[in-house]
C-alpha cells in the first residue's frame, strides 16, 4: 500500500524559501512514498488540491501533518496529525 503525506505549514515563509528547501523537508519524511507541502510561497493551493493529487498518483493512505515556520525560518512540526484516508 502506497502512502502519502501532506505537510501544511502555517506562518510566513522566509523570503529566501524555495522549492529546494521543500526538498530538504521531504527527506525528513522518509516513511512516505510521496510528500506534498503547502506553504504561503510554494506548494499546492490548498489541502484538498494536495489530497486529490496524492490520490490520483495511487496513494491509498494519506496523512496530514501540521507544521509552522519557527523564529529561525525552519519548519517545526506541531505533532498534530490526521489520517485522511487508508
């Protein structure tokens, strides 16, 4: 069974936030087959858009995780997690 993760990051992204920074975050979630990230500057339009994208790519288990941009501009996971399907 393939699994996907949606990481929803609240707060203002640092000015120098790029898709390369998102790649670093994806490496933190090694247990998932596919990861989608939502920030104010990059990523999907909203959670439903990311969820639909993961389902269309064959992910049968999708987990939603909350994170926030910390003072240093790094992503900090809040520990809040919800399984959307699977």
